[in-house]
DNA sequence: TGCTATCGATAACCCAAAGTTATTGATGAG
DNA sequence: CTCATCAATAACTTTGGGTTATCGATAGCA
C-alpha cells in the first residue's frame, strides 16, 4: 500500500481540530470515511498517529513528528501545482508571496510592479494566510517570501526587513457608544469584550493590546481566524478590535467605525524570507521591496497614525 | 480533481525513460493505464507535460519545470515515510544518509557508531543511490547528508569535506587474460571494452579513466546503473571497469578479479551536505565524520593503494 | 448509580475510477 | 509500399473510498 496525498490531507485536518466529526465536515466527507482513512494511514506508516477515545483525540509523539513532515509534503505538492499554473501561463519562473490581511497596504502593488518590471518572466502568486500562521507560509515552504507583521516568534531560519510603519486604530460597530468619540484611550476599553485572533500567543496578545492593559485580563467576545471573520464579529457587536490603520482604507464597510487610540503602539509590516531558501528570485523580491520603501537606510515608510 | 502522488510517480517515471511502454512496465501497470493517468495529470495541472507522437516522447518546457517540483514533492513524501518509520521504532529524531556504492568503506560503521553514541535518540536511515545520482539524494532532499565521491558538478548549494582517499583498481572477470597480471597500465586497456556507469558526464568519464587515455575513445561494453549491475556485466565478460580499491573487500565474489593499475589516480570519498539544509543534526553528523577520519587537519584517511 | 449526549468504530452496501486486454491509427525505417 | 513500433481509444472488470445506519464506550449529571 502506498502513501497518498489524500491521507496526508485528512491527517492534517484531524490534527488541526483534534475532532473526527468536525474535520470530516471540513473535508466534505463523512466521519466513518475519515476514521477508516486515518486507520489506513496508520497502517501505511506503521505507527499510531492519534491516541483516541470516544471523548478525546490527541496526537501521539510519532504523530507530532509526522505532522511536521506531512505539512511540508503538502506544501511541496501545492508548490508543484503553483509552478504548473505558472507554466500554463507561459511563465517559466514562479514565486509564491505569502501575506496576512492587507499585506503592506498601498505599497504592495508598487513592490509587485517594481519586481515585475525587472522579472517579466516570473509569475507571482499572492497567497493569503489566516492569523494562525503569522509567518504566512514561510514556516513550511508554502510561500517563498512573505509580507508579515511582527511580533514573530524568534526563529533563526527566518529573516525580515521592515517595510512599513503605521499606527493601530480601534475598529468597532458604528452603533457602539464609543464610535462617536474622535479618540479613545486603552483604559476606556479595559472592560470591553475584544475579538481575539486565533494565533500564536505573541501575535494574539499584540493585537489584543495586552502590553497596554497594565495586567488587566481581556474579555474575549469572539475568536476569529481571518480578517473577514473579524469584521463580521465586530459588525455583529460581539466585540471590538485593534487593527492597522490602513484597514480604514481596505476594509471600510457599512456599519463599521474606526477610532484613534491615544498612546497605542503602532504596527510594522515587513518582507520576510527563509534564510535557507534565499534563491536569487527571493533576494530580488526583497531588494525590490527595499527599493520601494527605502528601508535600506533603516527607515521604513511611515504612514500617518490616523 | 485533486493532485495525487501516484500521478507524480507516473509522471516522473515517464519523464525518466521517455517511453510509455517501458515506464509502464517499471511501474507494473499496463501502457494504456499509464497513458490515461498522464492525461489526467495534464488535466489536473492544466498544462501539457509531454509532447508525444507515436514515435517520440519529450518533455515540454512546462514539463521540465514541473518535473523538478514533482521530484521534490516525492522526496518530501518519502521523507514523511522515513520519519514515520523512525517514530515507529521509538526514535524521535531522524537522519537520512545517502550513499553510493560502499560509501566510505570501513569508515562508515565507525562514523555511524560515533554519531550514534552522541545521539542515541536519532534514527539513521542509510539510503543507497544509483550512479545516476552521484549527489546521493542531496539534490532534491532525498537525503539530509551523504557520502559521495567527487568529481561532482560544482554546485554552490552543496558543500563537502573529504573523508577517505583510496586508490583505484581494475575489476575484471578472472577468466580475462589480464587477470593474471600483478599490475597493468592504462595503455594496455585502451582497446578493452569498458562497463560504463549511467551517470552525469564528469562522473562517468572519471570512472572510465578518460583523463588517462590520452584522448583515445572508450569502447563501451555495457551500461549499468548500480554496483551489482556493474559486477554482473564484468562477470559475464561484457567489459572491464575501474573501481575504488575498497571494492576488493566489499564486492569480492567468485569469478571476479582485481588488478592494480599503475599511474591511475585515486578516488576520494567525502561527506557532503546542503548548505541550505544544514540542521544541527547534519552538522553533528559531519563533525562525527571529521572526527573519525581526522580530516579536519586536511588529511583524509589514506588506504594503501592495493 | 443509572440516564443521556457525544463521538469514534464497525458493518453493509454503492459507485467512481484505476486497472485490464484487445484494437486502432499514426509514423519512421527499409 | 510495407512493416514494426508505440501511443491512444474502447469495452470491460475490480478495487477501494464513499455513503448511511448502527454500535459501544465514556464523561457529565441528577
């Protein structure tokens, strides 16, 4: 019996939510089918990857080790498809650019254009990642280069260079009482429910403004994985959230209000890449980004706080 | 329709021998099944990967680009299996060591032992590669580290460090007239048919002793991909061949004779690794190899020429 | 202790698709 | 022009991944 990408996809899905029923739903198959396939995977691999009772599912140590490799394998397959798509469009070169939310805002198209002018034979695929992966695919090879927003977990394999500094603002329903204020302070928000990003701690905390709360715990009104989920939660009044100020121009929509927050630190956007996968094309892309933002003299582009 | 490892395996097989019939035979399926699956792959990828008539099969430019990625994807899958096997044996760590022929001969087990003593939790998988891949899997991630034998095509991503220097000897059937000589010269072999290794030019030529032939063309008696095929060809008298002198101790078998060759340059064996995948484990392995052979002061272990 | 809700495993069945053999049709060689 | 080669097509068989229905184990709770 041979290994098969489907088995890996199923495995990763179950590993993600540790629940056969929900994973099956996400995969658009029935729960028994998923159970059978996971057992088949375990047979093919020769190890039990999950320890499961009728009440609990968890990865075995073997499962954890395998999960990392499975993710890489799936990323490689994804990349194969991407290269094929590029080739189909007559472009021999290919570069996958990961990003989160609105990337580096208005600078994004400028950088792409700058790069495209120098490398017209390269097909660029922009690929968005959810909050759960602030490295925007750099971690497992899903992306060659990425627009990210620190704070990032320190990782010797990842290098980055700031491109854009902007302020952070409050985003809330326009029916929320605070929406009328021209500006607020973090203290005024201490008891407000926040919309939290499902993300690694350092990222989640940064966007909840934990550093500005003087140790006060955060009330969580909703948990979200993507920008749109976040906006949805805010619109329906489940909570408020901080966001980079460029969101006002990218995600403005009826019923949504933005309010300046006094004293709140800003957000930096950066180009990032893997030190061990710095192909010439990646380097060229980073250079293009640096040229555009002129951060090679240490000063990323500054946008007004509001 | 989703991409599937089977399709990639089939694709690579056809790309290798550019012949549907033979590829199908190697894959143990019928030729029509293979044709259908390749067409399916092309549909999934959205590009034609082969240009084919009833007389000729060749990769399209798109196919070439995709082949590289497909190989990497398959290697990643292979690695997933390997890690699973390791985990099944209760070893959380894993290292795949590629090698060609008899690796670094008697030093191999010593190095493995040295490394194993320092890293008992790491499961080492030795993986042999055919002559076609003198980089022993370093090229596409099939191996983390490898025992190779220069000459290698210069590649900035690959670094290596010599471990062992040994002479080269002639290998021939004991019924061959020259088998009686205590030693021969290359001039005496100019008109002898040689067994050639199916390998990149620099490697193939080195093992044919082209540098010692003063420009005389080589008569090719057989083409082989592996050591055993080579010995088989020599035993059946299809040709003679040069080999590292340690072969006398590793591949000695009834009917086979080894003869010293005066003036023939030696062969170096080395540890090699990818600069961009030099994980701590890889570095430790290289260190172990260096410690064992003491080549850190520039002098790889010397074996007597005969 | 026993009831209930939850959730993964098992069973029985169905059907899509990968495989088979037989054949066609195109093409390069002599 | 004929023959041999080789990929594509056709008609079919079979494998196995999917389904629904059901079971059995367990945590929560009165």
